[in-house]
C-alpha cells in the first residue's frame, strides 16, 4: 500500500510540476507578444551615445591637399567648426564657425546652422559622418574620408 501512495505522490508531483511549467511558458509567450506590440524603441544617437566632444578628420578638397576639419559638439548644443585648407597660404586657409546645432526628428543627425549654410552630420559611436546637402551619406571611393573620429571626451 505504501508503494502505491509513493508512486501516486510522485506521479502527482510530476504532473503538477509539468503543468506549472507549461502555464509559465504560455504566460511568457503572451507577455512577449504584448511587449513586442507595445514597446517603441526610443533609443537614438541623441539619447544613447556620448556624443559631446571633439571630432577630427581630413576631408577631400577639389583644389588643395585636403581640408583638416575639427568639430566640437557641446552638451549645450553649441559647436565650433574649424576647417584648414591644407596646401594653401596661411592666413587664407583657416575658417572657424561657431553656432548652435539641432538634432533631426530621428535623433540620429545634427544640423549645424549658420547664416549662410546648414551642414549635416550623422552621429555614431565615437564618429561623425559628414552628409551631403540632401542629408545622405557620401558614397563612392572617397566615402571613408568624410568620417570624423572623436578625439576628446
């Protein structure tokens, strides 16, 4: 008789344990579906990256050796952009621009506004991609030269 109760107790425990695991899996699946349908990923470059800092690179130039570009983005949404035209006479080769920048709607690009122009950069992990006048990535053989690397935090 003891063996029957022992066997019955073990069978009951296994049955209840398996049923409990099955219910738990169903709840997890339902929870995941609900979560997947209701979660909006609000992560973007503006709120997820440590974007403030100094970025440097040498961009192509049509009539010089290159343009040494240094861009500092500050937490207060101001910037300083220094561009030095390499191979040109000193005094006529360096241009500095300061102002405010804004983030685009997606939070992935900064727009440097000046009196005469708006420059756009896509913000990535420790680098900026200079964009064309339409806000698109530069493509082709020289694309890698339109990337500024972060130098200071």
